[in-house]
């Protein structure tokens, strides 16, 4: 089976899974809630060599085990990958390769792994959700690599995974896909933040399109106000303005009033408001903390 066939199979199965598991296709996909509704037992624990494990029903499943050492994006993708195994009726699978991009397309993937991997992309980034993200950004099609990065932040996907999927959705040409995959996310983040950003930190650009949405963050993530002269009107106490003098973060050009860093003390959700010059009212959005899952209760909430 080649990748084109795998994607055709996976795209159809993802639509069925969205329907059967009551998933809203118009925005951020709650993959953990979907697994729970699929009656799949789940937990996460540190594993040095595995992305995840799917245990088939004949092996005392269905169940998934995720690597708690993965970041949020990789863990979400792995959860969707394991759900793909379950939906396709595959046998027990151990996903051992921790660098998917290194072996992508080299012919070494078994057919079942190709289908599960393709399913993860279609399940987490259905076309209606991508269209919602594009509307939030304010464009009809992605025009620059920054747009792919921002779509990934809105939908909880990696930059490379988003670029590849935008091509599958025919929103990028093959040439654009090849060119954009050469762009390092670090350079996009630096452009958004106005300075060098640590490797695992995500940057969330807050614009008028963010109004009424939920921004999902983790500790050390940065919120950058994209409108000229905008400033935070209210900010949760567990967020702070980066302080160059402390050596924690150096942002060359970002004005202090327009930049906020998420600290580890932020949990749950909180409402945040921003003053935008010339706007009729405050820009308001919800912040939600989403740390990597670990254990059982935090993965499948009671």
C-alpha cells in the first residue's frame, strides 16, 4: 500500500470516527475524549523508546499506552495514531520509532502503520477545522509558512504535520509544501516573538480573530499581541511579562505590554482581555492549560 492509498482509506475512516464518537469537526479535536467514548482504556507513563502502544481486544484491550515524556503535540498525534489502529481493527502495535520524519516515505512503514499515521492527520485536522483556523487567521488559503505554524497552534498539530496535511487538502501545491518544510519552526517563532525563543516553547499570536476562542497553552509558552498598540487589559496572575534582566527570556523588539509568558503555576482555564486601539470593545478569549498527559486519571478524567 502506498501513502496515497493509505490516506484515502484513513480519510474515510476519520469521517466515520468523527460521526461515531461525536467529534466536532469545526475546531480543535478532543482526541482523549474520543478515545474514552470509544471505550478504549488509556494511560500514559514515561517510556524511553516508544511513542505509544495499542493493545487489541484479543490482547485484553482495547487500550492505549502513551509516552508521558512526549510534548503535548506529539502525544496528541500518538493518541490519534493509536485510535486509528483501533478504528481500523488492527492488531496490537508497538510504535517504536521516535523520529517519524526520518523514515517518512522511505518504504519502511508497514501498511497498518501507514493507515494509522494518515488517520491521525485526518482525525486531528479535518477540513472544516482547518477552514475555521484559516478564518481566525484572516485568510482563505495559507499564504506563508507562518500561517501553517499558526494553524498548527490552533488545532494542536506540529508544523511539519500541518504543512503536509495542507498539501493533502489541496491548500498547498507540492512546490509550496517542499519549500515550507525547509523552513524551521524556530525561525517562524522568532519572527512572531521579535527574538529568539527556546526550542520547545510555542508562540501564540493573539489578534482580533482570536476573540471568543480558546487558546491552549503549556508552561513557558508565549502570548504575543499582533495588533499595533494592543495591550493586555486583564491577565491571569500565573502569567508574567518576560524579564530580560532575569535572563529568562530575551525578546528584542516585543513591547512588554504586548507579551506574556505562561508559568507552571497556571492551571485550568482563565478569561483574558486585550485592549486594541480603535476597537469597539475589549478582545476576549479563554486560556486553557494543556500539559502532557501522565498516569490514568489525568488521561481519562473520571
